[in-house]
């Protein structure tokens, strides 16, 4: 194991509450000029704790890489004040060790606040950090990638910046779990290097040893990203692991695949097995389409075909593809599913996950839908980069990143920013002759239930029913399950979560428009996303139905068409986890994921049915926890 990876491993081995300082003689700070600083470490501890100020420009910090080469990292080092600290691992056996910083004034507060320590405090201070959704111990996280299930262990890799809570310095972060619920944080598996950032990709296990790294080696495919001479350069690379995914060695022959036509957006390789041809295939996002490649040895790849031009929501950047077969529920028929994460392109602005269902013969993917049809895997504003685990057999299990590129860097977090959705299992179903992909919570999620509360309700709902104590002691981490049949005369039926500060989250069936709606315009903090939108979108006050014009990417209502449900009787299953709201309707035929930031936990539940009597079949609350 190389020196850098050893020091990253020490992050997990030495986590304690508090930081142990060091004597001043351990560190010497020199300023040879106004923009360059040398930090000389004479007696090593495990970390240099760097102070971060998020609204500052990035300074360049030069560290030793995996092959003792110099690698540049970008840190928003503190100039006037300190928001938080991040640990820079110090290689062992390098005495003295020098870190060079370029682009930070000698007058910056950083030089007074740097610390050497043998430990780093990862206890959480972010009020809105989810309690049972996976999120990093510290730093920034976006796309999940490289996910693999092997020998009873789920490995979750993800786009990760260990040097700050905004995007940058892309590594593959790493967590693992045996139950998809309890996650162990591990050192980053792949670190940014001289080829650039480590962008998204996938992982497989090579049972036959076709790649030449041994049988059952785990192969990780990722995109190297760099700016060269002012232009973006992206290429596909390979790394391999022989210790069950704990550490990876980058293939000396990288890159293994570059675009023949020189396009700059060429990323996020997803590798899959196609049994009829006894071949491994790779699907790669290539600007506004997907391209298929195939290989015999998992290192040399030949072009097969492309898909996407003119299809779906257009024109949008294709990213983070996935490609797999699913059986159609109630039938033996199988279909191929292509997931396409697009940005921008969400019906409500920003990023979203689109999908296509069709056939694949080893050469060409043919969708069942017409080019202008766009289908969405999730109807919320905060669901992106959904991809599935490799190695789960017939189960299509996956995770998404809960955020939106319109405001991801503005959300009210500091120590860690970014979370994953609950694990979801995808399925195919038909409604009125059309084929759709549904997403339901994986069965493993039920292990989160610690206490059940059956709500005492009348069999029929007349206008309004407030349950003031229903959410008591749930700490804003709960599951609500309501099953209801709207009256034929009702126009709106649903419920509202609220608190004493007036924050409220209505979720209701809008039967006049045939929609289910989640309205977060008054859900708590909503104004951090104030940006002019490129076009006006329909928004309405949920009480009156009258249009309102928010110039805010966050403060809006999201909705999904009820036509893809069976109709008549509806089951609504809502998960609340501090800043996360995940809604599932009719067993996952509709999924809707949104961030919410109530100023205090939601403490009141109100059910309502306007101007008519609707039937409540059941209502349950579950206290959730790890």
C-alpha cells in the first residue's frame, strides 16, 4: 500500500473527539514571495489541519501523490475567518516534508490557524445532516459511482472532495455496508492525480481474470478529467483491486479509451455483461448521446453504436449512464433499461434522472417510446446520478445523490455536504399499455423502524383533522404511511407537516389536475437558492391554487402524474430525515425526492380533504434510527 493511501487509512484508525496539537518547532512557514508559501514539517504527526473559508478563492496546495509525484489540490484556505478545518494527511518517513501553497497572501489568517495533529474530529455539527441516509464524514459528496456487491458487502464509492465542502479535488470516496443501512466510512479509494480529477464510473469483479490482474479482482473504470490549454479533456481509465475494494492500483496503460472525434464531454463509463455475445460492454456519456463499446480483455475497447440523438428531454447534457435488464412484473418478458442522468433538463429546473426502456441485441439499443417522450425515474427536484450496484443478481438496487446542481453548493451545510437516497429497488410495470420503471424502497429499509404509532383516525375525513402530538419525540427522522381513497367530489386530499414557526410541507393529491404534489415553498429555509430562472414555470399557492412567481430555484412545488398509478386507492409512504423528504406512491410507481430545511423539526400533522368526505384506510408513523 503506497504512502498516501496509508495516511488516508489513518483517518479511520485515529478518529477521536478533539484534536491534539503540536509544538511550534514541528512546523516552519516561509513566504519566499507574496503568492508562494512553503510549509516545512520537521517532526511528523498524522495530519496538517487546514482552515477553510468557503467563500474564498481556491489556493493551490502541492502534495505528494501515489508515486511520490507532485499533485495539485485546490483548497479554499481561510483569509479572514475560519468556517471549519480539513485534514491533509502527512506521508510517513518523509522528514522533513514540505508542502507548497500558491495563491494565498502572507497576511491570510490561515498561517496563524494551521495545526498539526494526530487525530481529526469527525463528530458532526451540521444541524441538517441526515441521521439515517448515507453522507460523508466530512467534505463534499456528489454522484454515487463504482457501486458493487461482493461477498456479502456493498461497496459504495462516490464523487468526493476530502479538502472542503464544495465541489473540487474529485476522488472516489468509499463506504461499505452489509445491510445497505449501516455504513462504515473508509479512506478514499482513488485519489486525484497528475491526470486530473477522478470522475464517475463503475466497478465489476473479473471472475475469470480476463484483464490479467487475477481471478475475482475488482476492476474500477473511471473518467480522468483535466483542463489542458484552456480546454476540457476527458478519457476513460482503469484501476484494479486485489483486496476486495479497499485499495486500488491504477493501470499503467491509462487512459484505455479516448473519444475518436475529440469531443470534450466524454465520461462516466458503466461496464456491464452481455451474455449472448460472451462480452463485456461499456456505455459512456458522450455529450448529448450515449456510446456503446465492447471488449474481450476489459482493457481494449471497440466502438459499437450510439443512442440518444433526438430522444427524450432535449437538448441536455447526458451523464452517469446505467444499462441493465429488468423483468416485466406479471410476465416473463425482459426489457433493457437505460438510465440517463441529464443536466440541465429536470421538469422543475436543473438536474434529473431520465430513462428509456427498449431492446438491445449487442449492437443497437432501440427504445419503445417515440423520440419526444421523456420518462422520469423520480419526480422531485433533488434526485440525480442514480446508478445500480454490480453483483446483486436479479435485484436492480441503486442509490441517487440528493441535490440539484442549481444550488448544490449553497445548501446550509458546512462540515459535510451531500447525501444519498435510501437504497431503492427498480421494477418494470405497465399502465394503459405503456411500460414504466418504478422505484421502491429496498426491503432492507424496514430495519430502520424502531417504534410504530398507529394513528387513531375516523373512517372518513371531513375537511380537516389536526394531530398535534403525532410527531412528538420523533426528532424529524420518521416514516409516515397513509392509505386513502379520495371522494369522487374532492379536488384536493392530503396532509401537511408543520412546526410552530410556520414552516409547512404540504403533500396532496390534486385531483382536478391529476397530480400528486409536494410543495416546499414554505418548508423552512428556502431563499438560499435565489437565482433568476431561464424561463417562468408554473407555481401555485397550494391553499388557493393561484399562481405565484418565485424567482428562486429552490422554493417551488414538484408534482407527478397520477395516471401512472392504479387509481382509486392510494398509498403514500413518506420518509423524513431532517433535511430529506422522500415520497413513494402506489408501491413506488411514483417516487419524489426533495430537500427541505425546516427551522425546527416538523411537530404537527394535519390531514385534509376539501369540500368532500374521503376515506382514510390507515395511517401509521414509524420512528426511524440506526
